[in-house]
């Protein structure tokens, strides 16, 4: 009996790949948004009628019911009574167009480009020397950043995913970290993407002038106009704009130590004596499933890694930073503000 139990557990793991793809199907059909617009749960037949009116295409109610019931068995959406579906606390994160929606993340990770990367994961284990490549680069011949620069559809999902996580993280930072008040004037957000995070910092601390620094294609197509924020295009591996403090939110985990040191060297050179770097990132703990899973995600998609507290200290010290402080963020699990000074 015990052998059969373990067999079925492994079988269940093999079949678990289907859940993200069922979620993807539901998102692409627009069902989370249809349910969000209703003040009560909707029967699957009515749901398909609404979908047909919106798209001009008939939908198979039996298939839709089976997809929804599959997710309900995993506590995503609710069914009561039979065939009548509504949102719950998990499924509401799939409503597209909301600031913290995870719809883009599911569409990104289940995209053909994203899935292709996993087929090359084993190749990384065959490289006996330290490598900065990723399984994604093995699959596509270019990094995920280069791929996004040349694929507008993928780039939209990428920026959507970054903004979704960005909203949650920066809110947690502003709630749990009190070090922005001491920034004299200029705060440079290195790898700031759309500029969302630095804009929220400037909004909360109006004495700060924000600089959003990212790659040229990101600045050209992915940014928004935020009061008090200047967008500057460039390459952090070549140089970083000067500022009184530097902010980096979930950037360095994208890179191996060699690449991360190159960025930190440029950050150090851009700061005045006494200036500080403010890093928001994971603190790796091998006993925490979520951060271990995210470490694997870095390996697959960017070639980076999550770092322990001692690894962060060593990395920062190697480029001249001192007085390293860790300030856990209760609102953002396994992440912290890592503060260090020139």
C-alpha cells in the first residue's frame, strides 16, 4: 500500500503541469473578467452566452465547465450549485487589467517561449564551469531581456508581470522601510522598468528627485510619465547615473555573481562618499519552498540566483560597500531591504 501511495503521489506531480495551462485557457477566454463584472456567480451556459456576445463566436459550455471544475478542485474559483461559478480569494488575482493581476505572469510562463526554456534545463548541469547563461538563452540563443526587446507581445507580458509584482513589492517597501527620508535629493532606480516603483517613492517623499534608469528599448516603449521622475536610458553594465542613493528592486537576482559585481562596481562609482545603495531582493533560505522555487526560476529564465544573507554581505563587500543592514519586509515574504554604504 505504501509503495502505491508514493506511486500515485509521483503520478500527481507529473500531472500537475496542467494547472497553469488551464488557468491560461480561462484567462484567454476572458472568464475572470466576466465573473468580476457580475454581482453574483454565473451559470456556465450564461457565461458562454456572454462570451459569444463579446466575441461573436460560440463557446462549448461542456468544455468550459470541465475547465472551471478542474480549477475549483484546486480551490481556484468556486462552484455552487453545480455549473454555477464565481470568484474566490485566489481566482481574483487572475482578473486582467487590475494593478496586481497575475494574468500576465501566467501567460508569460506558459507562453511557447517560456515553456521552451525548461526543456534545456539539464544542459546547464553539463557546464562544469560557472556560467552566466540561462535555460531560456539555451532555447532561444539570446537572453530573456534581448528576446523581449525584439518581441512586442512577449514584452507586453513581461512588463505586465513586472508591474504586477512591482505594485506589491513597492507597497511592502514603503510600509516596512524608513530609510528614504535620509536620501538628500537624487534617488536612481537602476533597472527600474516602467518607473512605477521610483514614482511611488517620490510620491511618498516629495523631497526626492527620482531617476528611472533602464535599457533604451525599455525607456522607449515601457515607461510612463510620472511627476518628479526622469527617465534615462543606458546600460548598467557600462555606467550608472550619479545620485545621492541608488535603489535596485529585484534586479541583482537576475545575474550571477560576476555580472552582479560589475553592476555594483558602477553603482559604487556613481555614489558620493556616505551614499547608500538600497536593494530589495530575496534572502535565500533552503527550507522555504517559495524562495527555492524562485531560485530555480532565476536559473531557467535569467541565469541568476537568490542569495543568502552571507552571500549578500560578501557580494557587497567585494565592491567596497560596508555597514550592510537587512530589514525584512513582513508584507513581502522572504524578501528584505538590503542597505549598504559607500
